[in-house]
């Protein structure tokens, strides 16, 4: 029997993991690279949900072949999350 994927449980587990690792590290927060793609957006969103926007700092990391739209998307998403 295959177990059904539960997105809410997965999100809660990831948030607990991120919060626990940050607390264990003794550091002030997370640095997340934003490229304008979905992977980095999900990582940033989960980090903010886990530890709060004041503990997440974003670096804009476009690749040389990234479109201007990717840079704009990353910048806009950082603003929406309320992170620097």
C-alpha cells in the first residue's frame, strides 16, 4: 500500500527542521540565494515561514544566462516576503 503525500505535514516537518538547525547552530539566521526560479523561491518561503523574515537574508544570484525576468521575479518575491 502506497502512503499518500501530505503537503501540510511535509511543510511542518521542514519548518521544524529549519528552526531546530538554526537554534543548534547559534547563528543569527539563514542566507538564501534567489535566482528567480521556483526552487530558490520555495527555499526562501520555507525559511521565512520557519524562522521569520527578520532572520532570512536573500542574495540575488542570477546566472549569466538568466533572463531579466528572473532577476525581476527574485526581487519582487524578496519584497513580498519582506526580506532584504
